[in-house]
C-alpha cells in the first residue's frame, strides 16, 4: 500500500457508508456514472486529500426520484460529533436537488451495539456504526482503527476496502465507507480525572472503554479496562468508578464530560473506527441515479470529513482547556513508547483472534514508514 497509489486516482465509494459494510463489485476500476440497482457498486481508486470534489457524473438532479431514507448513528445528533453524519446527509440532499432526504436518529433510538443488526435486518436503511460491533459479521472489521492510512488512501488501494465490501455483502450489507473520516491515528485519546506527568503514571488506573474497545492497549500501559457504554461515562467518572475514559476527541463535548474531566492526555491513537453501512436490499431497490447520489456523497464526505476532523480537534482543545481541562503531552520517548504499545498490543490481539485473516489485514493497514513508529 503505497502513497503513490493515490496519485491520479479518483475516489469512487462503491457506496459504503463507512464503519462497516459490504457489497463489492469487481476489483477493476470503472468509469460508469451509476451502478446497477441489482449489484453492489464497483470500486475505484480515491484521489488524495487535496481533492475538493467527488467525481462528476452524468446524473442530474432532475433524473433523481424523491425518497426519504432512515439512518442511525452511534454518535448523538449534536455537534461536534454529529457533524460527520450531518455532512453526509446534507450532501445527499444537495446532490439530489433536494429530492433525497435522510431521517437521522442517534444511539437513543438504537443502542450502538445493536446498530449493525438493525441495518442488516432493514430496521434502518443506513447506519454509522462502531467497527468493533461488526466483528461478529466481518472478522477483523475493527482493525480499521489500526489503519496507518487515511480513508481515501484505503479506498484507492482497494485491498482492505474491498475486503470489507465483500465480507459485508455476504450478510446483506453494503459497506459505503468511513463514517467519521480523519487522517491516520489521530482520533482517540485518554481523558483523565487527574493529571499525570509520564507514561508510567497510567499504571493502576481504571479506564472506561465502550464495548471494551482498545482493551489490549489499555492493559499494555498497565491500566485496567472497564467496559461501559458512552452514556455511562459521566456517572462512572463522577463516582470515581473509573479514573479516565477512552473516546474520540470530540466525545468529551458529545457526552457532556467536561465537568468530570481534569486532563486530556493528548497522545492520539486509532484511526476512523466508524463504518457507514447500508441495507443491501434497500440499496438494490434504488434507481441508478439515486445510488449515484449516495456514492458521490460518501466519497466527498470522506474527503471533507478528514479536514473537518483536524479543525474540530483544534476547536475542541481550545474550548475544553478554556474550561479548565489541562492538556498533557508526554516526553518524546514516552510518546513513541505509548504509540508502539498501542500498535503492537492491538495487532497481537488481532492476530490471536483472527489468525487466518489478520496477517493480511496487518499488511494492508500498517505503513512501514509511519512517522510516529520511528
């Protein structure tokens, strides 16, 4: 997987609402403007993050039939965390000339652990899901969080991206793409109830993690993983049940956690762990013009979303530090050790869980020249 694979390639999302999902066409690229309504969309390579527009097609808004789709997200529909789902929805409406709309619900409607099954059953048409909850359907889906490439690069390489499409398709799900796009390994941090000064200070701490995510890493730094839901983070911190929590950087505002947080350990880890999925039967029921709208919206949302994440992190840091949350950075030596603990422990767990496929996933997702590992 080389960065050179990005040059000159155009993003085509084969319709995969990132964070998990599914159907796949041929590995070869295509230049058709819209996909067949009876098959998963074909995959093409993505442009670099400098791209400012999704590939143009011959589809016009006038040819799009009106429809309202339903969608659920693992993140509440409030800023900043809800901005990525809203951006995707707004693009669908824009590209369809207002004829296609999406009704969005959050985890209060369908809890995050149940959202993959909901989109598979057709309870909702589209879902932005957390990848660990898709591992039972697609082995190794959660390794997307280990990626040392951004979503556009993964789409361009068409290796891991195609794997997700093919495997989700077997369960009646279409994988559209990354639902909360960003540059690699910048999404997640530990928020703490007390200040620390070194990596060693994490030893003995209890860290909350939804679904036990990043458990191997949390234990690798000497802490204990406490699996609880996002919505229970506040009470757990308030009562001292946990000493910190593992969440995407905007999550402190999404779940109103500033009052119970003393510090952010600004040593990021994890890439986009959100998958955009769509019910395959619903996808097949759409016209080629409607499919094209969704595909272009997904592609552009990945591009714009990566830039949005960078900007959002800056805004979140400014806001929470102004409200008393202290930003902590480790020494260069501890910072490198922290990241390598993440990379090595998580892949060790993946290789143990999925010995047949994990070696290939690791080859696709690990960048041998990734700066933070040097």
